[in-house]
C-alpha cells in the first residue's frame, strides 16, 4: 500500500536533495579544477547520497534505483526511483529549470512522484488517488480544445532517434507553439496548466517514473507513443497531455508516416 506517510517521506527526501544541490548551482568553475568532478556530478552524488541515507534508515525493505549509485533490492514490491538532477545541461548553463525526481513504484507502477526545482523553491507532488499539489496547493491541467491551440514542449530535437524526429515535427506543425528545453520541468507546467503537451523519446525509468503521478493527479494523462501506460518496462517514448481528449490527435500525428518507412 502507498500511504500519505510515503508522500510525506518523499517530500523529506526532496528537502534533503535541495539542501545538497543548492551550493553547487552556478558554482565557480575553480571547483572543477580542484577535483575531477564537475559541479553537476558533485551535486548529483551529494543529493542521491542524502536521499539514500534517509531511505536506508526509514524504509530498509524497499528497493532503490538511482541514476548515480545503481540499484539495491530492485526485486522488492516497492521501489524508490531517483534522478537527483534531471536536466544536466540546464544545470551546467545556470538555468533553474532542472529538477530532482523522486518516485515510488509498487509492482512496477508509479504511485508517488515529486518534481522539485531546488533553486526556485518549486515542488510538484503527486500520489495516485490524490490531487497533485504545487508548493502544497492543488493544481489542475487546462482543457485544450484542439491541437492548433496547444503549446507543445520537449527537451531537445537531437534526443529524437531515427524517424521519431520526423513524427515529432509533424505533431509540432499542428500545434500553436513549441518550446524547447526544460526536461522534467515541462511536466510540472502541464500539471499547473501552462503547457498542453510534452512529447519525448529515449527517456530512462528514472526520467519518467515520477512524472506520472504528478501529471495524472492534476487531471492529465501520461502514456507511451502507442497509448499504453508507463511502467518499469516502458521503452522511453513518452506523451504527457493536460487534456486527455487530445490523445487520439497526438497519437495520430506521431504515427503518421509509419507506413512510408
């Protein structure tokens, strides 16, 4: 069972990560020459180590899968999935739109998710069956009557492998506007009703698990490019919609052209 205690713990984990990360953001570059570590690597490791220390004490039976320190007890029913800094390129460039991602999954399904922006002090928290909150207050996605009214977001065009980039371009051509950059931050903006659609490819489990409870708890929908729910086994092609009524339009735009290859 996932309980409010789990959500409270996830918030504590995000607090710890925030404290660990902040000193490294826009840090002076002489740091890099004193050791082999770049500020982002140091921040990543410090944050994940802080989170893991709390989890080992509070939830010794649960599994942990982290980007920096690998997996322990990953066969457990309950697994915490951590990405201390999602949006490395933004972090290095001094843009405060990276985030810490913390998820709890049960039997492979995401049940708790946190998207935390440590510099702006912004946090989206989601839990299955509960409304998503932004800094403690409930948020909801916005309706989108047609693709031509939609704001579409994605991290970077070069992250679309092969012909997935063509499919994305076809979708983008039908939307009002496309914004680039933002990694996990875009999914928070969907939950808060500022962005309508996020489409990405090549995401890892630690990039996507936390997003699902946040977006869906705000009234949105997340799935892969075939319209299937996201789990431990997903292939990394991700769609987030503020308005689930646009799902067929998005799937159609992304699928067009399959026949031509």
